[in-house]
């Protein structure tokens, strides 16, 4: 039986935060009051009738929604009332780098996510902002660094995704690094740099630019044409370090520990440590955060001697991620990651069983079922976000799937080993050989992207949300027709049995 206990609270949390990021702050506070009243009413009903299961469900749903609204409203109010918004002229700010820069290839600049710490020597309440840099002002930014720079302060963009930003800062001079990043972030930055250099020595130019993206989500050297081919073939989740990469690497660590005879507590502790390390290494992107929290819930369930079920773990992951990072509620990457996981949970096993009953070999049935299950829910969302319909998504993902696991495991091992010792030492040499071993797999992946994503017909433009609604309705009608067709067969089979 499907466990939907956390489905309602997760949807309420997601919907409440998304609404708070889109609506005026006053409406958010009204929404908070409504959820709070609902939670109090359910709590009072439980006090009167303790065995009321429905009231307990309402209490959980309303309580999580109220907490989500309160957290989001406080964050929005803090950004809208930040003192940095009132600064005039070109003040010198002390900023902390909070993410990787987004490079604009055509404009020749970058946008760097930062946190404001000080203004002209005066301590400020820490708020999020974006720093715009010209090409001549760009530097080797590592999350956690503190920089000093003179800026012009402007209001943040009016787009929905920027509601939690206090200001948009434009640098008027080159930033100066005044404090290094934490040790773990410096190590992660060194690993990423080493992997780029080692891949450049071990692979041809196009494959070398793609390889760091597949392993660490580092697409700084990915060719624009190849990026476009991956997008047209619906393979962009591979260069964004999807949750599948995360699950594969951390799952290998847990499996190795269990095979070595480690106890449950040791396995959970080291498994959580590997998760934290991998998140730091690849940076906390949407799908990685979701997969990390989901995997952590599963490991904690193992510690409690309970088998973690996929849907409750996914619900817990959604709630935890959104409470800590509310901006994810409007991030397309997070939504794609969640619905892809939901499709795998709901339909991968039934599709595999249906294929094997019709004589398909088990390995091929597993591969095709996982590809179709992930595409079922993500296709309408991809159409709505990109305005394009990939006609080759299923065959491209099906052909790419066999090589991704090999590339991920060997590449992650090369990234860790290559960071040990000097650049030309034994570790770098071993990493180079590991990357060379992925040469055939990289060639195959490039061939799939070029042959399927290269032609213009592979991803025609469609009218966004309208096409997404049409595809969704067609899918619903198709499933309904399929289920209606199966009922007479089941009825006749039961009569023959009787």
C-alpha cells in the first residue's frame, strides 16, 4: 500500500512557500494566520478526542504549512527592510561569496551570489544579494570567501525567483579577497581545478570540457554547441549532477561498508559523512540537495531499524529542503528533480513487470522502465519551462544510461585521488589513467548527444504552458483508457478461474 502520510504536508509546504514568494507580504501573514488557526483547531480536537486520525493529519499539514509561511515571511521581510537598500553612492561593502558565479558568455560578465556583511566598516544584518561583475573584474571565486569591493546599490530584480534578495550590486572596481574560504571549500575548489586539468590531459577537448560537468556539475568549459545538443536531447540533467549521480556514488560507499562487515551505526555515520562531502564537492544544487536529504532520511531510518520507504523519504526531503532554502520552491531544477523521482517511485516497477511479462529481458526492461518513468512527469514540466518538446528524450536517455554509471564512479574516484599529493605526483597519474578509462564511454555519450540532439527537428519549439497542458491531458486520458481496457480482462480472468 502506498504511504502518503507526508504527501499532504509536503505539498502544503511547497505551495505555501511558492505563494509567499509570489504574493505581497501582507497576504503571506494572512495565510500564516489561517494555517495557524487550522493547526490550533486540530490540536484542540485531538485533546477532546485523542483517537481522531484525521485531526492528527490536519494538525501535521497545517503545522508544517504555518511554519513554512512564517519562515518565508521573516526571510522576505528581512530582505525588504535591509539597511543595504538605503545606501547611496559607491559604498565599500564586505561580502561573503555564497555560490558559484553565473557567467554570461555573450555579455562578457558574471553574476555572483553573495551575502552582505559590512558597509563602510559598519556591521550589517546578513542578507542575500547578487554582485554583477564585468569580465575584467572576475576572479577565482570560492564559496565562503570574504571580499571587499565598491559597488553601486540598486533594487533587486522584480522576478519571482529574486524575492529573497536584498539588493543588486554592481562592482565599480575589482574585488579584493580579504579572507579565504573555509578549509573544506578550498579543498573542494582545488579538487574541481585538478579535475579540469587532468581531464584536459587525458581526453580530447570536447570530452574534457564535458567531463567535469558530468562528475561535479562544473560546466565552465563546456562548449556552447555541445550544451545546446544536450538540451535538445533532454540530457541536461547529466551535466547538472542529478540525484542519480549522488545516489550512485554514496550508494557505492554504503554498499562497500556493508560488504566489509561494518555495523549499522558505522555505516550510517560514514554514509552521512560521504553525503556531506559530496554535496560540498559538487555544490548544493537543486537535485543534489533533494537527493542528499532523501538519502539522509533513509540512513536515519536504517539506524532506527526501520525500512525507509521512498514516498515518505521524498516528502521529508521536500519539506527539509524548502524550509532551509525557500527559493527552491520556484526553481525549475528542484521541481524536475522531485517529479522525476516521483515517476520512478510510482511507475518504474509496474512498467518493468509489464515488460518482462511480455518477454523483454530483465536488464533491458529495468533500463527502459526507469527511463520512461522519469520522462512521464518531467516532459510537461520541461515543455512549460523551456518552450520546447524533445522528440528524442526517451531514446537519448536510454542510450546514455549504460555509460553514466561507469563515468560517475571512475570520475568521482579520479577527482578524489587526483587531489592527493602534488599536481604531477602518483595521485594525479592514477587519476589521469582513471579518466582515460572512460574514453569509450565519453565518446559514446558525445555521439548520442550529437546525433540525436544535433538535428534541428529534435526539439521543435512549442507554446510553453499550453503545450504542457495538452500533453498532460493526453497522458491522463491515455492512462484512463489503459486502465479501463484492463478491467474487462481482469473480470474475465477471474470468471475463468472460478
